[in-house]
């Protein structure tokens, strides 16, 4: 069996391929442009991709191809109709990043909510050393026990975040954009209530017809002016130009984003125009990528291959 990884860099340079080497020959390419794919997979039995498009243009020459494994949960890069016509199976991976994304959600929140950049700079630039007072109240912050935390998308990650927020004493509410029935143990509300009552609003939803551009100017106008927005779902759920306007006008207090409409960012991204940089924290789609999460991911992909050929 020949297994070809087309964008191995997306798994990190510390990824363990030992399980795959037990299954067959392993070929790794750091990254692959669509035009490079046909030649690289011409004699592959299995390809492993993250963001590489899989369609007639990229895989039509791969006559031995039996299985496409996505080293992620989302499968928007697959032309499933074409794969069905070719009788090529596909598998994705789920559940590997729940703890990692939930952890990153709170890391982003505390950075913004407690003004950690400000306080770090206050100490680093010598201001604290020159202060007559043992403490400093430059940016007031509140306890999570006194806030309402709203969640958009109550899947596995959303529930994990909800449970941790509850442990801090927060009131947790959620909205299901797809209209799914209420989940026992969690308070479901409509969208306007989610917007108007949330002190913190975190997005953990997939991108689909219900969520695309859902967080736009109209939505921001209904939020609290001191609300913090966190997006750890998918970038296009938020209208980035409208978010930049909301931050610049003080319509909302701050935003933390781990996902963007285009990744990596483009030079003309509206978020570069946010004037007060302390209002915005962006991380490069890294919430999913704790070492343990990537180890789980590799095991899931390897097991998907084993299961198919078994």
C-alpha cells in the first residue's frame, strides 16, 4: 500500500508516522498546490489531506486510489459526488480537538477580559518598578461568576466550553442556528436573546447555510457594548468588515478570533484596520493543535485506513 500525505506541514514537524509505516510505504509532501497533486498521487492507494482540494482536476489520474483521508473534521475540500462516481471512499476525523479548542477559548478570553497584554507591558516597561503602590488598576475586570456566557453551536466543543464556564459560575445560554431541539441540561434561547444577554459570546458552530455571515452589522448592533466575541468555529460566520467597524465604533468591547474568512490572512483583510489593537486578538488557526490533539488525530487517521482495508 502506498500512502501519500499531501500537506504534511499541517500536522506539525513533530507528528508521529510510525503507525502509517506499519501499513505501507509513506510519502510526505510538506505542501501541495492543486497542479502538483496529479503527479504526486498517480500510484497512491491512499491520500491524506487537510486543505488540499480533492476533485476531478486533482485526482483523475490516480487510478489506484481507493481512500481519501481528511486529517480534519471539515470536508468542504472534497468533491464527494466525484468520489462516489469513482467509488473512492473518504473518511474524516472528529473528536480529537475538543479539549484543545476549549482550552484555547479560555486562553483567548482571559487575555482580552483581564487586559493581560496591558499588565504584562506595565511590568516589562518598568512602570510597576517605579510605582509607590503594590498593585495597579489600569484595566478593571470582572469575575466569570457574574457574567452570561452565550454559545453559538452546542456540539462537543460548545458543550465542553459550557461546562467549564458553568464551573466558573457563569450563566450559560446557547443558540442553535440549525434549529436543533433543545439539549437537556443547557438553556436554549433565540438568536436575539443570545446577542442581547451575552457578556461573552463564543462561536463553535460549523460553516453552513445557517451560519455563514450570521455575525454581521445587524447582529453586532444587538450586542452589549462591553461584550467580548470569540470565534473558534469557522471564519466566514463573522463578517470581518462589520466586525472591524463594530470594534472601531465601540459597538462591542473586544474580539478573539482563531479562524478567518481567508487563511492565511490577506493584506487587505479589514481586521488590519482595527484602530485599538488591544480590542482584537487573532491567533493563526491553532486552537485545535495541542500536541495531544495532533497525536489523537494521527491515530484516528491511521485507524480509518486500517478499518477500511480490514
